[in-house]
C-alpha cells in the first residue's frame, strides 16, 4: 500500500474520533512529521511509513530528533504504519 493511502486511512480515523488534523505537505521546517493533530487536548505528531521494514529503515535522523523534541515538549509523537498503531498510541491519552 502506498504511504499516501496509509496517511488517508489514518486521517479518516482521526477525524472519526474527533481529532483536529492537518496533513503536512511542505513546510519551512525540515523533519516535521506527516500528520499533526490535536486529540483530547494533546498535540500529536505522526510520521507515517508504508510498513514495518520502512519504519525501521526510512526514518531519518532529523525525523527521529524532531519526534524526540515533540515528546520532550509534552506532546505525543511516533512513527506509525497503520491505523492500529495510531489507536495504540492514542489509547494512552
């Protein structure tokens, strides 16, 4: 499945649970995750990869550093490959 198709499924799910979302396309800051949302008052950032293999091997150092900075600032962030992983990430909120 293409990464864009995975992103659409994730965004559809986020909308279904009442999250405000934005899909980043290009921004003035490199390393920003693919999907940003606010869910239950929490800032959530999701870097979407096609599959587990891609998840482990295609996340750049800059993306990893950005995810760590978001978490350090009190947000929730992670690398996901499907809606199930998004649900797991949000279940802790």
